[in-house]
């Protein structure tokens, strides 16, 4: 039987998951959850990007039964699904020796209106994986026109959680963490915050090395840039 891939369009975390257990964590108890199982990453990405005709099974949603028959209770909805965008962009960062080793970043963007795919990448001789992840996201939003709708996919929890969960509190505390220590990579977070405010961005986490074409391409480009050093 082909290995199943689960796409979560609306849940605690959105993106692709390679096991039911991972998918279940994102949708159980999440009001308005939308998710679906596929046998190929390509079909899963089509559905995740808004193509409801992708796949042969009906998508599950809040109030319907899950794959294993567990009822989803209605609780507070945290974030709406992102199904209407101008660009889908994947970003990735790589560091061959973390920290202070050679690293690379990459972004691969698909323009929804035309289907055109654009790529950018670069690197640094001495950096960290997190800095490269942040740089990739910054470059991606610099590439996208101001005011555009962007669905940005990353396999970095640091990047996604930083912008969607931690950033507001960091700013309130004068760019300090809860323990009073300075936020690392502050200048990059500030640059990303400014770009985030000038676009309509939804951040999505996708599991790395799960066979998603644009994610895999980003990984290849970032590592290639790191290898130059």
C-alpha cells in the first residue's frame, strides 16, 4: 500500500505530515479543522493550495469524524485556512557546521496566476542554520511585491513560531525573551517583521524531506550554496 501523506489546510499547524499521529495532533479539538489524506505529495500540495478537486476522498472538517473515528469537539478557532494567495513560496536554510559554519539559504516561489516558478539562493561562510532560515524568508518577502498575498512554507519551527507566536511579546519587552535575555538574530527578526507588515502573509510548517517538490528543491539549493564555502 502506498505511504499516505496528510495535508492540514486548517489546524494548529498547517502543511504536510507523513503520519496520522502527526496530523491528528493538529486537528483534534481544533474547530474548523480541514485535512485530507493522499498517496502523493503532489496531490496533497494541490489540495493544500486550494484545489478542492485534488485527491479522490472528501476532505475532513470540524464536526465530521476523523480517519480513526474520533469526534472533533468545537473549540476556539485559532487561525483561518489560507486558500487565496498570489504566491506560494517555500524557503529553507542550511548550515554545514552549526553554529559558525558555512551556510546557505534558498527560496522557490510559484506565481498562482501564471504557474511560473522563480528561485533565489545565496550563502555565507560563517553563519547558523537559524540565520539562514530567517534570511530565506526575508529574501522571499523582498521578492514578492508589497501588498501581495503570500503563503510561505517552511520546515523551520523557529521561523514559523517566531513570527506567529513569539514576535509580539519580544517587541513588547524591548526585544527580550521571557527570561530577560536578548533575542538572538534581532536584526533579522526586525527586517522580517517590517516585510511581514507590508504583505498579507500566512506562515505554514511543512515536514522536511517528505517528498514535497518545492521544499526538496529549496533544500538542494541551500546546501549547494553552503558547499561553495
